[in-house]
C-alpha cells in the first residue's frame, strides 16, 4: 500500500536531500523497515541498538502521534503520511579549514544540513565579482561578506553622493564625496575580517573586462546601464562564467542567472538594447529604496546556492517582481540557437564597442536642435533677456529645486500647451539630466520650431557649474 514518509531537514542528508519518500507498507514498522533498506545510514538516527525508537524521535501518522495509536504497529492506508519529528542535539570533533571563530560566526549556516561544514568551506574558497557598488551592489556585498564568501571583488569608479544613501546601505553621510569601493572595503572588513576584498576603482570596459572577470568564479551584475550590462554578459560567455543578473526601476525588479551550465545568456532574452533615452534610468525615473535590497537578496541567494550546489538555480527563468502588488512572476527564457555570442554558430568571438552598440556614441548626423553647456547658457541668458528657459520636469522635482526665471511646462502637458510657445523666441529646455528635454526638443523641431536648444546635463549640470546652492536630488 503506497504511503508517504516525510523527512525533516536535519535528516535529509541521509536521504539524498529528499523531503518525502513514497513507500509500500501496511504498518509504520514496515514503512520504517523499507526506509532503512533504502537508506541504511538514517536508521541509527531514528532507532536505538535495541530496535526501539530513540527517545528524542517522535512519529506522527496523519498528524497524530503514533503513541496515541498503536505505536509501531499502527496500520496505514493508501496515501497515509508518516512524519519523522526529531529533537536533535549533539556535536563532534571536526576536520575543517574553518577557524573556531568562523565555526561560531557561521553556525546558523552549518546547522543547515544542505550547507553544513562542507558548504561553508565552499563559500570560504569561492570568489565573486560584484560589478557596481550601487543600489544592488551594496546589499549584495553585505550579505555575501556576512555569508563568508572568501574573496569579493568590487568594481565601481564613482564616489558616494547624498542621493545614494536612500538605498545604498553600505554608506553613511561620512562617506559622501569618497570613492565607493574604498568606503565599501572598509565597511565590509569591519563586518567580516575573515574575507579578502579586492577593489577596482575603475569603470568596466572592453579593455579591462576579460582580465578582471577571469579571476572570479561567479559574476554578479549590479550595473545600471545597458552598455555595461551587455559587456558583462559577453565577457561571461567568452570566459564561461555564470552571470547573476538583477535590475530595478521604480517599483519593479528583475532577476535571472545567465550562462549557467550552457544555459541562455542575456542576449537570448534581449538581443539588442532599446534606443537611447527610451528607458529612463533610476536617476530620471526614481526607485523605491527597499527594492534593490529585495532583488540583491535574490541575487545573493542564487550565488550561495550555486557555490554550495543546493537548490535549483534561476537559469532559464526570468523573475519579475512588482513591489506595489507584492507579486512574483516567473517567465521562461529559451536559449537562442542564433544568439551571436552563445548560439550554435556564434559570430562574436571578442568584445566590442558597447557605447556604439547601444547607440550612445556621438553621431556623425547632426541633431536637429542645439545643445548648450550650463556655463554657456548662464552667459547667454545674462546677455540676452529674450532667451526663455523652460523646465519640463515633474512638479515634485521643481519643488526640490528650480532655476530662477525658468518657466514650467511638465513634459506630459506639452501637447496641450504648445500654443504657449513662441516659435520666434529662443527656447531652451531642461530636465534633471537632459534626456527628457532632448525628447521635447526632438518633437518641437519636427513641428517646425527652429530656435530650440537643450541644456546638456540638465539642472544637475547647472548646479555643478553655475549655482551649487540649489539642492541636488
């Protein structure tokens, strides 16, 4: 008669990590006998030398203690469930590369049968490269350092800005203006002095990517731009490194594992990047502060699973997370046989110019509108009062800071307010960084406006070069 024996996590190491086992038995005793025949090593954990249940092991038949039924002679029916419920305590001398401090520090990991001493040793011997010390990179580094990953590499060329502190939890106000990788290394070494940290205060490029990435077992993508994302993907494929991907925007996040055991890569999912400016960055569109912590925790989990060889990696699946709906959705990713980097006949055998690939290099085709630097605009406005500066940002952005004398037409209101614009006047548009205002300039030139100019770098460039008294955001 078919029944189910449910195995608790402390004993699954004796059953090849199986949570439940189907057995053919008429009584609890017969079920245990068949279990012991299949997995002899589990018997001493459950039975004593006299053949009785150990006094720290209870058995439940259909959620009722067998001691309240007929003991080991309790009869089973088709579909019966018997659950083993132990209370285990004990210890042994260990032959391990972990120090006494590490055994204590990582004890909650070691207590997990799926990880144990061997898994923690694997973490200690592993190396992970985190590309980007931003919203994703900060919680990634914290959790992986705390988990005991023996060697972490951090790649980032930026300095800490006050606007980073809302989500980049490695940093404090004392770090503002200092290189991110320097601040991160100090903080992580205080968190866990048993690990090694290598910092790369440089931007990852096609010139240095292969040399840096080749030194690590696992690569984690914490980047925030398409050129670097495609660069990381291609370098990982060329070097046969797993690439743990994550991205965030506003209230949404994505995660996956690419190039794992010949699985699909990022190009299989997105063969080409979107046109420049179509997808706004977090700096333009914003991001919920806790969101990168959620996605980074998933990335860190995937790395730990991969190192300790437990669970099922997120390869061939794309995780979509909607924070507002608290919704997780999984979509299948198929390996593309025609992928230019990982397909059956790859056409790419080396790294390329990723700025050009993503359409971000200077085009030889002139823009239909002019662009102006912040200082030049200030000089022009001081000399010519006919210049009209128009802010196209959102109302909440203008409430944070505004350029004196500027007019305000939010981007979404442009179609309804075109009649307010005088085509005979010099019109200069700005947003936060210059992307949204460039779209406005494009549209106006298509409508026949000839005196249209975009403020390069937006209001942040104005703050940096003209009026530092304004609040950055």
